[in-house]
């Protein structure tokens, strides 16, 4: 989609958001709903019942051909060879310094057909970066304009979605997906999400998205389903300690520093990829700094960019910080030197010139009951 410079893009659901009275804000070059009924009520609905998010701003890149698997092994950090048809994998595009160009989800449709779900602001950048790599017998297509993506999240998500699809949702395991239907229209349904709850992300054609959105809300309303915006999505993912690209990690933070060593495959079968030597060294010897979770002990909310102090000396900055509605605590993430990263370490957050006590705590802050 060609858009004039400075113009915000809109998802296929933009008119529906306006009908619902959503507060719209700019985000990653898109006009997106930040909230409908209120951030806290939407957050709690996802934790206790279900919430429906428009994430159609995310990018979709198809990777196909006899060389697709070998190509993805060379450009991602996780071991794509472990995937079976219908399985998804959290991964990243590592750079030579061990930092991610982006984090993404890899879907294996077949041995020669994969789909990458990329962050909204990075989709075009990722596509160009992938094109610059040695591809062999691999074809790349940026299909972002051909998909809309809905996220149905919460403990009642399966009960709400099942009557609307012929896919046996109980058989779709975590980080698996199925090609099927939603309300009679083609859909790809994956058991993934960004909230810390059970739920599904549903790829549909853009022209079907408004009807699918309304049908889901109609079916789920009696069970507590509400439309939810980016505000609740952010507080939910922080409670679950899910990193946000551009804030908690970027091209200057290695995957090991970000606590994502679990998606870095270093077994011989994986082969070489950008930054492997750096990441292998940090996995063995430990990174110089770490992304840690903290809880504010004093009065005040830590926000992105606030200075973090240890022994009254600056040691880092808050990457994400907020009031956690379900936990009813002020929490955040920050990078600190490894010497200050142990659970229980006392820190201070400079909240508008006032030092506020904080403490490094285990993460995720919130973990749903299985």
C-alpha cells in the first residue's frame, strides 16, 4: 500500500473502531485504537474473560520455495528445522552484533511454505533486509496488505470462538495453527498471543475483517468479551514480561541481554547465522548487562526513559513501566549491569527528579494458571 509521507495508515477495521467510540492514536505509522471503555477495564476483561484486539497493522511476509528452510535457518536465530507443518515459532532476525533487527513469529505451512509475522513498524524494513540476504531457491513476498489480523485473548477465548469455526480448537496446541474458517470465511487460526493469556490470533482477508470482528463481539458479549485497545495490550504484555521491540530491545541490545537466550539455537544442526559468535559468547560467559523486572516499592510509576540508579548512581533507564491493573502494582523493565541484576537487588527510579525505591523481582510478573 503506497501512503503519502506523514499520512497514517488505517486498518480494515478503522471504521468499526470509530463506530464503537474508540480513542484513536498514532502508532508505528498507523492510526490505532488505544482504548474503548477504558484501559483498566479492558485489561481486567482479558485476564478474567476475553478481549478482542485489532492487530492488522502487523506485517506478513511469505517465504516459499525449495530453499525456504535453509534460508530461514541462515537469517533467524531459532532452529526452524524443529517445526512441523502447522507449528509456529517465536524467533528473531539477528544482526552481526547479536541484536535483533526485529522479533517475529515463523509459521510453517509446509516444507517449502513459511509465513513470518513481523512488527508493524518493521515490516517493510524486515522485507528489504531479507531481500538483501543470499536467498538461493527462495521467493519472498510482502503480503501485509492481503491480511487482517484479529487477536482474541482470555480464558474464555476458546469457548467464544469454537461455535464460529469448524476447526477443532482443543486440538490446536500452544504455538500451533490450523487453516480453517471463521464464520464461513477462510481463516488461519493460531494459538498465540501477546497478553500472557490463552487465546488465538486469526488471519482473515481484509474485506472479511469487519464482519468477523462484529460476529465475534456478538457471540462473545454474553461471556464478557470486550473490544480492547493498544493500551491494555501494552499493560497485559508487560505483566507477562513480553518484550516490545523499539522499547525493551532494539538494534543495540543483544538477544541474550534481553533475556531471549531461549530462542537462540546454538546446536550444530542450526548452522551459522548473523551474530552467532557474539550470542554464543554471551550465553557461555554471561552478558555485560541484563534486562530485569522491577517492582516499585515507593510511591510513583516508572515510565519509559526514567533513569535507574543503584547506590545513588545512574546505571540504566526504564524501558517499559506502568501500573499493572491485575497485579495492582507499579512494575517495569530496565537494563542494568550484570552486577545489579540479581533478584532482590535494591534500585531507585528517578521519577521527575524524585528518587523512588524499587527492587529487582522474578519475571514474568504475572503467569496464568494452567
